[in-house]
C-alpha cells in the first residue's frame, strides 16, 4: 500500500477514534455530574468530580485496548457488548479504588452507581449520533475490496451498503467474472482473483476462493498488503450472529452457541424482563389506565381485547391488547375482502392489511405508536410473554409458517417486540417472520435484546412499517 494511502487511512482511523473517545468522555462526564447531583440532593454533599475524572483517561485506554474504537467491522451487538463489559470493569475498578482511598465519603457509592447507569444508557446512543455525523461528512470507515464470484461480490456489497455503520465501504472488486475497468454494483473491477491493490486496507474474500492455493500462500502473496483480511465461510444462509474462531492445533473451527439452551441464560432473560417491567410500572400503569378510559369514552366498548395466541411449547394463551377494531370486526373484514380482490390477496399473503377497514380512529393512533401492545406487559409479569421474542401468532397464522420456522419459535416465550418487527415490521411479511424470528432464537443474547429494544423505540418514533 502506498505511503499516502496508508497515511490517509491512519488519519481517518485516528480521527474516528478521537471522535468516539470524545463522545464517550462527554457522556462519562455528564454521568459523573448526574451522580454528584443525586448525591447532593440526598445528602447535601458539594458537587465535585475532581477525582472521579480519572475514570476518563482509563476509559479511553480501555476502549483502545479492547478495540472498541474506532470499531470498524463490529456489528451493533458486539460493540454494545464490549462497551457494557468495559463499563462494568472500569466502574468496578473505581469502586475498589474508592474502598481503599483514605478520603472517602460513604454515600459516594451513589455517585458510581448513578454514573454507571447513566453512561450505560447514553454512551451507545451518543455513539450512534456521532457515527451518523461522521458518515454524512464522509469521515467514517475505511475502504474494503471484495474478492469472489459475481454473486458473492454483489451480496457483500449489498450488505456493506445496508450497514454503513460497520465502517467498511466497497472500494474495489477482484473477480474472474468481469474484466478490469468494468463495474459491479457501481464498484470498479480492479483485477482477477490473484491480484491486489494499494487503495484499501481491508480485503473480504470467500474461503472457497483460496482453495486453488494453500491459505498461507494466498496470505503471503495476494493478501500480503492488506491490514485486515476477512474470510467468508461457505455458509449461504443468514442464520448466525456470533461466531467465534477456535484453534485446535492445526485445526481451525467456528464455535456457535445456542444461548437459550443454557438454563442460566433463560433465567437471566426472565429476570431482566421482570426487573424492567417492575421498575417502569410507575410510568406505564397510569398510561394504560388513561388510554383505557379514552377508548371507553370514544368507542363505548370494552377497551381491552383478548384473542388466543400460540405461546411457548405451543401452549395457547390470551395476550391483552387495547381494542383497536370496530364491533363485528370479522364481518366487516369478510365484506371488505369479498368486494376487493387485491385486498383479499394481501390478506392471504400477510394476514394483515395496510388499509384495514376494521380499525377505529383511535385504533389507528394506537397501532401507529404501538401503544396497543402496552397491556401485554401484564402478560410478561404472568410469565406468558417476554419483552423481546418471536411475534405471538393466532393458530391459523402459526400453521402457515414452515415447520422449520415453527420449531424454534415453540422453544421460547413470544415477545411484545422482536427482530422481525424492527426488520421492517409489518412490511416484512411471513417470509421475514420465518427468517428473523428463527434467527433471533438461534442467536439470543442480552445484548441482542437491548439492540432490538432500542431499534423498536426508534421505529415507533418514526412510525416505520406500522399499520
């Protein structure tokens, strides 16, 4: 790679690292002030973060060592995992230092607890905002070249463009399917599979494309000039989120864990559900009562609606939702479907209608904001549902799914929100449900749940795909 190119990439890497460190430091500082203000309100202790500010340089060193900055190539779930684990370590060390310090005030434990919670919530959000700014300015990420067949190249280019926050943008293609000088998906073809370039620091290549020579020979020649090489295994399905390499002497394997088969993981998920629902009860309980009263006054009918759904182990249960449909809704649906062929086809395909004749005026608002799902928090408390999980389906809809999709769903509690909903929500249809709900069951982690809930909040605010 040319010296100018190396300098350009390193400069961008340093810039992105600096911006993320500044963002993290701002959140940590705000968190420390937040904790000290709480301490002042409780014990009238003067606000001072003089010694606590030592956390910031320790944090910056930690994120660099943990490769959480700039974090190019990390997905949202992995980045969140690294940030949260590092926060726990940093604040635990701060707590130990506090215990052994000579000048300590007992209530300052409040500072560390409040500061940690503040940082854990707002640091990932601040990073999302900083990355969006850097992307708009063209300052985020590094160039990547893609090796492989035309189909592989198109798939990788599409994935990188759909996920710009990953930080790899397509800069060139090496393939035997097109001549140099041509373009694939707007990306220039630079040469054949044996060639390389000095214009990128990352190479992405299928393992199959290295089989014509030994892997070591390929690395020593074709990939020798790249700072990082990502090998794609011959897996065509989008089914795994976390795959970890494991070395067994001369053998290299890929470890894939199914976390929900671990009893401790299931206990953790259930505990997290209960804690979140109970601590937010002062917010959602009054809101639930207010909406119920509005429906009762506006529609003169029972504000709550119960319908049988298929739950864990195919056991039926009745989730509670706010009523959003008119009386005699099924008759209204049959009449509408009988008079509109396009409407009938849409219903048969998705079991949903974009312009549903059954929805009331207040029901449209509740569905658009997803507030119709709010009473299902009661089902979470009863242990029938989880905050995050596959969509609970009526029996007729459940039977429409392929058996391969039904089996994973039956192993877990259905959720108020889920990966399917934040991957297009109603627009994803049955095919999206079969893909994303089973993907979620295979790849569950507490970090994935947090990412899904954050994306749910964003989708609700924007009204994406909801009807």
